[in-house]
């Protein structure tokens, strides 16, 4: 549940070692390692190809057309953080641009995930400051109405708590609860170990039908082959 | 964060007296009384005009195209509950129809809020079983993949915990955390007391500009009148 | 595959008895009886609550903003037909209004399914001429570019052949291939026979979990109950 | 082009007799009479079936999530006006409810067209205060940022000038420039005179193909009939 | 019409020479050469700029959130095939990633067109395995419910039969029925021959108005020039 | 208000010096310099990264699926113009491709902004002819129905008059009325002068909270810091 007008200063960030470990995997692998959960909706897209970020969430709740809380959030940033910004209404205004990116980077932030719009994408691309957003828009915002910082938010359909690990790449954005970070990182590693072997087999022409032993369950489910 | 394959049996439901008190207000009033938070996204619409429900949430996490968990949820229902169903992906299939409504009603449920599709809307309308959904669709579902019951879910952009109060009407759906139910009900009552007086004044031709004393702040903000 | 500029005069309509039999069921039941296929996308909505139609398809392929082919189609209508209109591009213009409805009805048509816009909805509602459309729009159309009549079309995501049975109600629109009409009608009847018994059991408080014997497969799939 | 922070007090309203004349027609007829132009996009829908309004536009430019200017607009209303509200960004918040409707009605307004959300739809329906909106939403708004009143706006894709005639019904919303009101009303009347004759012919089974003499142009365009 | 649970093994593929000939043209040219038909809806986008593929269709019908049939399809692939995957409901899950791409390529497939989501886009881009999809999403899928392989499907609004030629590039995806492949390839060649001459003329400043002799028809249609 | 079938030959273009001056800024800066107005909706996207154009508007009103007026517009182009094309209905067809681009460039046009679809994007990218569109689509159009050239249009939610300055880049598209061009260019310059200083401060770790003196207004608005 959202509370407005509140900034939480002390948050418990996920363990740094686990964050580093998670940062080596893709969002798809991590989401599978968690049991196929944790993803933001796929309308969240990186502003440039190859964008990649993994950090601990500082959360922001914005009001539509108002980026006041982004400045409040900047002060709460620590090195390795990623900002996760939700909005109380669907809004595509350009809440974020190169000035805020400069400020966030100066504070050590590694990226931004925003369920709203972003602007100055050319500058941000040159800076290699990665942003995942629902839109790109020149539209400016005001500083008039309070939201909150570091409260639990729902961003693009997923609940995010301050301190959670957020991993984002070309495929999307996944959230790992701080308490599960180490366990999920290990599960992701196990999963990945597995993959290169599978890839080699498939490349040699082995069928998934055989490699995953699907023929029997398919037959049981009633699959019929006809000519 | 979502966990799959889990059913929580004992949940703490909001206080019944507070639920009753809240049920007398509209979703707009309750949302304002909470500080203008708590709403599901407006794509959630009632299947018939005049639908109204207020109850304690039994939450369901569905997989796309699969309504298995709705049957699991039925067993967890107690009189006065309202089912809140989320889905792991955007999906408009008809997860719910008149048979499930019959079962839910037999268990005492007062309605359904589903971030998915609903079918048999003619029968449901005749039964006056209120449903808020993102779509109406004849499309049937399978029973093949586990979701969960009574875990925290994100439904139409809002996080809902089992036991929360959910109030839905023609204007939308609002969620009140169980622990805040009484306080919010009181705030809503205070708000409403206020409203009939305002309505009378406005009906007599008094302007909101004067009643809310807006002229000075508007001038300060720089509003210019021209002819 | 679409061919433009063609009107097929002689089409094989589904057997009338089967059409009559199918008309007694809902779109959801018929779609399930076919093996859970045959539905148009759920953005197709009736212009008034309670709309219901079942007939043999006369198909139309329209160009965006152009309703010339609707007049061509009128001549091909026989009593019991339902017009199914697709468009070569997504378009919400008002291709159809009360004049065309008057003409269609005079030719014996029982309704219209159009992947485009419809207008004069108040008049159509008074006439009880049922229409399922993707939009309601006052926007008029021209008569300048050829489409086709009675070729196979894709309407709202479903392929429809002239002569197929099209059944539409509050829940959506389902297409039954002419050759399968009788078989599907029988399957629907069997399905429905079953339903009233199930409804009674569920109303008495029996759980779907028990009635459908789901407890064992759920356990096998790994469902865990916690307190 | 939009200017913010401005209220124009003296606007030239369309001639009352022409407004009255236009009010007898549907939005589709009027739009055709203007040469098939003037419509708002079809996502603008009435909050209840049968809603109808025709008046002179008082325009409002709103900021997302902020309804301050609605109160400013109320003071500018004269009997017979209809409020046309645009927003600087796509936004579905509930900018308008029964209190504002009470105030608008007390000032003589006949309805509202808003490219945003509306709430209290049950009360508004009971009051028969007609509203066309892009959404229904309980979400409340603040009063913090200036927009404008009675400047030219773009509402749902159509430019509207203060004083223009706005006619809205079940099919949509059409805007007639004040200077053209009389001419369009006459054209609409001519068009309608024509229609009842056409309707009778079509009802008797005459085809549009013959009534509109389409057979020759269709043949010229290359239409082929096959068996 | 869709049938579930069926795999057709022997399909008639379009003539290889015609496929090769078609592969030299763009999707726009081929679609025009067919008489301006055959396109999938424009929401289907390549996962990287410059993607290009032309092959014979192996069709797949998927269930939402379930990619079981993709593995079944792999076995049916022959060199030069392109997989065309439809889904029984709108779904953006990541049905396809680098492992399946490795398998498809090992079987000789030249690309994938999927009315669903795709993941591992960075790896796929490095592999230069071209995919056209409605979304990019990390979301994993299960293997639980049967669809079909090599039945006629509707993919992104277009009906596709197994063996049809599918040509995809930056502009979109076009389907050429196997039986028409040679004829369409010839028509495309004729069209293209024409184009370079036109381009030279236009580059020299000749107007389309003159080159296409539009002045007279425009005048006839009533176009007025004013100063 | 739109009039169909009209071409205005003599339009007053914005002052060339002001256009040149404006062309040095980004769309975000210019929109802010105008008082945060003037933007087209953010669904308008460039067909390639890094696209940039600034010119005087020649406006076109298209009918859905018909690009006749684009050829009419070509004749009205003068060096430094940018074409702004609106459509009477939402339509994503490919109204524009490399042949028209060749013609437009030969006439001196610097780009195209079209509330419709565009094709031949690979060729256009190679030509570096910048286009902002709502879609990319192979779909061809006809030449059958009149629109207009150089009348006021509404393009992607913004009204554009012939001769206005249109500036487009990666962030979006902004329209500056011809009469305001010089004043806005000056305001943009002032704004930008300011920015590099701010950027340096933020890069050094100064917080926006302090640089913009936000702490006091935030406190006044009621922001609470908790631990």
C-alpha cells in the first residue's frame, strides 16, 4: 500500500556479494531461477540496445507529470543503487533526463527503471547511463506534489521493496527480494552451468524432444501425428 | 514477490465492523480518505452497471489460460470474502463463469476482482454476482499449472494482501490494508459528512473558487484573466 | 489469403437444422464443444447488452474508411445469414449504420460482426439489430476502393469462411466451420446436459476440488498448503 | 498552440438558434453535413447509454492529475455551454465528479466532454448529467498547477475553439466551428430529409446497389462476380 | 479453423526456386505484387535492425505461456523453413530464446515469426538468428498443454498455411501462398524493374503529380488550389 | 477544423534565421522554453536512432489507406520545409517510402512527421531521410480520396499550422508557431546557457535539493523523513 509524503532513510540493502553474483546473469535466467516470477511487464524497454544494470533498489513513488521526488531520491542513493520509480497513474512524461542522470551517477547509482517517460536519450546513451522506461518523451514535469521515497512500490506490475536486487537487460527487468539474493544467485549459476551443455547438443542436431524426454508426456497428453 | 504452488489457509481478515462501515462509501471517497492511494488501474470494469461489493480479500495468482487455482481458492472462502485474482502475464481468457460463481456464492463470497477475463456475463448479471475484470471473453481455460492462493499479489497495478478490504463499485476498485480499515472508514465518514453541505452550496450557485478559497492561490500561481 | 475485387455468389451454407441447434447455446459452450477454439478476439463487443445472433456467414473484406463492399454484400444475403466484415487495416470508422441495417434486415440477415466501427447505435438498439464491433464511431466512410465478398477472411484474429456458422452473444463471437456444425451442436448439447447437475452440486456447497477430483493432481503437481 | 495560465473571459459563442437547430441531429449526420470532418476520436464514450448534449464550448486545458482549472472554468459558464476539457498528457484520473457536476449545472452547463477520467458515474447517471470521457476512474486529483480556460485546445484529436458548437451522443462527439453552425445545421436538415425516404426503400428490399446507382462504378473499378 | 493436438508431418512446401526469387525483394514490394494483400499486422517487429528472412512456413499453434509445441515443431523443420507461431490468446511471454534458436538453426531454419514474446535477444542478435515478434520478454513458459504443428493458423491477423512462403524484413512480414509463389515473384520483379527509373526521375525533380499523371483525376475529384 | 479537397499555395513560413537558431536545440529544451507546451504525443518515434530535423511545416491531411495528398504536397515544398501529415482516422498503413522521400528531398524537404505508417525504412535510413511516425508498415496505399494540403491539422494530438517550425529528434517532436519562433529560440538559448553550469555542479555531487533550493518547499508541503 502506498503512503505519500514519506522518505525512508535507512533501508536494508541486499548483500553486495550476492548482487555481484547476480549481475553476471541475464534477467531471463534469474527469473527462471526464482521459479519463474519477479518480472516487470514487458512494456518496460531499455533506451539503448545492450543496456545492462544490476543494483539495489532505491524506490520512488511519483505523481503524474511531477518529478519532485526524483531529486529527493538522489540524496538517498549509495554506490551500487538502482532507482526504481513508480507513478500513481499511467503517465509517459519525461521525468528524467541527462541532468538527473549526472546527479544520480555522481551519487553512485548504476541505472534507472521508471514506469514513466524518459528524455535526453541521446545524451544518456552517450553517457551509457542505462534506463528502462515505458516511454520516451520530451515532456517536462513540475515539482508541486509529494510522492515518497523508499516505500514499497508497484512498478510495471511488480512489487519492489527498497533494497531488493533489480537486474535489467535487453530482455527486461527482474526483481529479487533482498533476502533471497544469495539463494537465487546460486540457483542461477546452477541453471547456467547446465545451459552450455544443452546448447552444444542442440547445435549438433539433437532434438529437444529427445534431450528433455518429451515424447512420452506428449503422447500421454494425446498428441497425434498425421501425414 | 510471488511464490508459486502455495496455499495459505489461515489469513487475518480485516475487522468485520470496519468492513461493514467501509461498505457504505464509494470507492472514490475511500481512496481519498486513504490519502489518494489504493486504487486498481481503471481498465478494471464491472460487468454490469450498478455492481457493488465490499469484502475481505482471498487472493489468487493465476497462470495465463489456466483457472485451476480458482477452484483451490473456493475452499478457502469464508462468508464476506471477495476473491482478488492476479495473473502472471497479461491475459484476457475467461477464467470465471457462472459455475464458479455458484460455488463462490455457496461459500459466502460477495464478488470477484480479476485481472483477466470473465464469461457467462448474462448469467452472472442475472445472479447479481458482481465481477470486475479487464475483459469479457468466452475463451475457456485449462487446469494444468500451479499458481498460489492467499499470497500477496499485484492485481491491476495494486498490491493486495490476503485479508485486506476490497471495495468495488461503478467507479473502480480500492484496497484498504486490513490494519487501516477502521481508521480509513472513520476518515471516509468525516469526508462524506462534509460533502452534502458542499453539494447544497454548489447547487445554489456558489462557486468552488469561493467555497474552497482558490482565488488567492490561483493568483499567486500566476493565473491571468484576459478579455 | 485475401483476393480483392471478387464477389462469390454461390456459397455452401451450413445445414439449417444444425444452425438452429447451435443457436440455443452460448458462445462459451460452443467454443468448448469445439475443443476450445474458434473465438474472435475479445475486443469485439456487442453494441447493446443481451445481443444474440446465430447465422451463416456472408463474409466481406473492407478497405479502411470505405464501406462500398457492404452494399455489394447486401445483395448476396439470404434469410438466416450473418454478415462478417474484416478490414485490410485496423480501422474504427463507422462502416455501418441504421440504413444498412434496414437493408440487411430486409434481406433476412440476423446480425453483423465487424472488425471496424459501427454508428447509429441508438437506432440499431431500438431496431434490435445486433452488431458486434471493435468500436462505435460516427465517422462516415467513402465508396472508392474495392474489397471482396464471400472470400475467406480473418476477422478479429479468426479465419471465417463463407457459409460457416457464426454465433455471437454477450461473451463474444465463435465460428463453427460449416462441415462441423452438426457435430459441434451435439457436443454442445452433451456439455450443457452436464452443466445443470454440476451447478446444483456447487450451489449445495460441494467444492469443484472434489467434484472434478482435483486434489490428487494438485498434490502431484506439488501444491503445498501452509498455515 | 497552448498557452498556460490564461483565462479568457469574453468568448464569442455560436448563434443560439443554430445550436438549437443542430441539437436535433445525431453526431454522425452533423459530421457528414460538414464534409465528414469534425469528430473527436472514438475512445471518447458516454458514461451512460442515451446520453445526448449540444452546446457552446467552454474549453479547459488541464495538467495530468490536476483539476484546478475545472473550478476556474465553472465561473466562465453560461446557460447552454458544454465544457470541453483537454489535458497536456494522456491521463485517466477522475478529474470530474458529482460535486463539479452540481456546480456546472447550477451555472447552466449542459454537459462535459473530457479527454481524461470521470468518477461518481452512478450519481452523474441519476442526475442525467451527460459526460463523454476516455475513462472512468475513482482517482482523485490535486489543485497545484495552472492550465488555461477558453484557449483553443486539442481534445481527443480534434481542435476546439471556445464558442464552437459541440454535439455529443451515443455515437461520439462532433465539433462545429461557431461561424459554420447555421450552414451546417441547414446541410444536416437537408441530409436528414433525404434519409427517411431511403430507409423506406431499403426496408422494402430495394438494394443500395440500385438506389445509389453503384453497379456501373463497381464494374468500372473491376469488380468480378464468380460462382 | 484450429484443431489442437495435431502434428502434420508431410506438408507441401512452395517451390524452392520461387522462394529464392522472392527472397530478393522487400516485403512491401511483394505485398504490392500480390495486389496489396498478405501482410501481418505492423505490431510484429524484428528484434534487430536489418533482420531479413525468406522461407517456407512450418506453422505452430501455441497455448498462452506454453512453448511445448516449439520443440515438437523443431523435428518437422527442413532446411529453408521459417517457423510461424500463433497463439490461442494474446500473450507476450518469452516462448523462444537462444537454445531453441540453436536447435532450429541446426535443423536448417532461417528465422521465426511469432505472435508472442521472444527472449535472449542479445544472443539472438549475435547469432544473427532473425525473429519477428510482438514483444520482447524474459518471461519463461511451461510445457503442459497441447497446441498443434503444421495446421493453418492465423498469425498477427493473417492466415498462414504450412508450406507458404514467408518473407520478413525491417518493414514487416508478408505471406505468399505456396501456389502463387512463382507468379508473385515475377510480378515483384516487374514492379522493381520499374522503380529505379521512377526514382531517377523523382530525384531529378520531376513531380509524382506529373509522372503518375495525377493532375486530371485530382481535378475531377474536386481538388481546389487557393492562394 | 478540417476542410477537405483544398491546397493552399501561399503560406507564411517562419523566419529562416529563427528556424536555424531553433535547430541547435533539442525538442525537450524548446518545449520547456515555450512554457512546457507544443509536443506531439510520444507514440511518434524516429525510424532510426539519431534522427534530427528542424524545418517549416507543410501540412497534409490524409485519408486512411490513401497517400494521394503526399504527391500533391510535394509540389508545395520549398527548401527547408518539413512535411507534417495527419490522418482523418487512426491508420498505420505505409503512406511513405523511399520514392516519395527521393521526391521530397529533391524539392528541399528536410524530413517527415506522419501520424501514420512509413515503409522502406532501411532505404530511408541509408538515405538519412528522417521520419517520425506512429508505425512502420509495408502496407501500400491507394490514391482515391481527397484530403488537403496546407490547412491547419491536428497531428498526434498537437495542432500544427502551415509555416510553423517543427523540430524533431530522438526525444520527440515539438511545434513552434511561426510568430513565436524568434522569441522561443532566444528563451531556449537562455535555458541552455544555464544547463552546463548545473550539469557541472550536479556532477561534482551537489544535490538538486540544494541547487534548486527545494528543501524548504518540500518541508512546507509536508514531506517527512523517517529512519
